[in-house]
C-alpha cells in the first residue's frame, strides 16, 4: 500500500503542475487580449509549454494504468485523447499570425482543460485520502 500512496502523491503533484501550466497559458492569452504581451512572445511561451503538458498528461495516464488505478485512468483518458487528437492534427501549437483570431477559442480550450484537470485532481485527492485511511 505504501507504493500506491507514493504513486498517488506523484500523480497529485503532476496534476498540480499540469493545472499550473494551463492556468499560465490562460493568463498569457488574457495578457494578449489586454495588449500586455506581443504575439511573438505569446506564441513562443505557449508553444514551449505545449509538449511538456502533453508529456506530463501521458505520464500520468501511464502511472494510473500501471498501478492498476483503473477508475483514475478512465477519468484521465478523455483529456489524454483530446490532447492526442490536438497533437496529431498539429493544433497544439499557437500560430503567431492567426493568434488574434483564435484567442477566444484558445482561452475556451484552456478553460475546459483546466476544468477536466481540476476534476481529476479532486478525484485523485479523494482516492489518495481513501487509500491512506484504508491503511490504518
């Protein structure tokens, strides 16, 4: 059971990092709307964070799969499939020349991602508390 708690703590930390990355991207998009950042800096920032976010989400799904946390894996699967679809269609990157027309859509995408990750974060936290209390 100690290994299960360790993996759940690692998953919780990974989810916090993913949520932080998504919120940071949302803030950058809001800064672009308010003209605090130029499109080139925004595209460089978001494009640099896109692949690590996808990799962390894939790592999270692998952790849930190999530690036999099937319910958490199935909660993680829709976001993973959305991220995989965006990556395969090359829509995970932000285009500098089209960003002003896509700010609303990109912000909405980040909000839905944040909501999904936040729900997964709460389920993981509940599961972590459940496993810790079950040990006693």
